[in-house]
C-alpha cells in the first residue's frame, strides 16, 4: 500500500489488488489511453481528464502532474519508506555527499567532467598527481556537477574543495 499526498493536503491510500487500482480500499474503474511519453487521457465516471507529468524527482518520489490544465504536487510514500521511518532510518538520504575535497596535496593533471554533467557513483572526475603518482578521483555518489573549483595545472592542498554537486 502506498500513501499518496496531493498538494500537501489530501492523502490517499493506493494499491493494486489483482491488477485493479484501489484508492482508500475502493476499486477504481477507469479507461486509460497513453497519448505521449509523459501524457495520458483518462475517462473515469464519464468524465474526461488530460493528464501530463510535468516533472518527476525519483529520489524524492515527488511529481508535478497537470490535470486538465491544473498542476498538482503529488508525493508518494511506499511501504518501505514507512518501515524505514518506523525504524528511524528515514533520513539516510539527507547524508548525500555534496562536495569533494582533495584527499592529499597535489597537482591537478586533468579535469574529466564539466559543470552541469550528470555523473554516476564511481565515474572518473579528475586526475590528481601526488608524490609522483597519478590518483583518479571518482564520484562517491550519483549527481550533477554544480561547480568545478579547480582547473588543469592547479596546485591543491589537502581538504581543498575540488567539486561541488547540486
């Protein structure tokens, strides 16, 4: 069962039971026609709805959905989210890494990414030479590069800011 909150005000329990959508334990009968990658046409109780997903944040499980021209904020909380909250583990994502600092003094040999680039955990970001050894600095998280604080040829000190994630 998922908890769905619309505009921080209305809450619904939603689930699929034997491939039938149920809202607050009531089966919902509707016809759905996909009209595009982010849009659909729905008929429910003899009423027509044009639905479009304006944006979706997968990590936060938050979407902005346009229904017949009106935009709604929809937040989904899954059973796993509820369980993690009960166990006090719901704020683990708040420990997201937002910046990378130099692990040692050295010379920036090469910057392999640019600002605005989307990176995955483990992607190569830059090459740092320290004590005549080349060290590949890798992304510790998935994210988007907001700012690169160094350029090729810069000398950096330990704990100097290298990359900022958004």
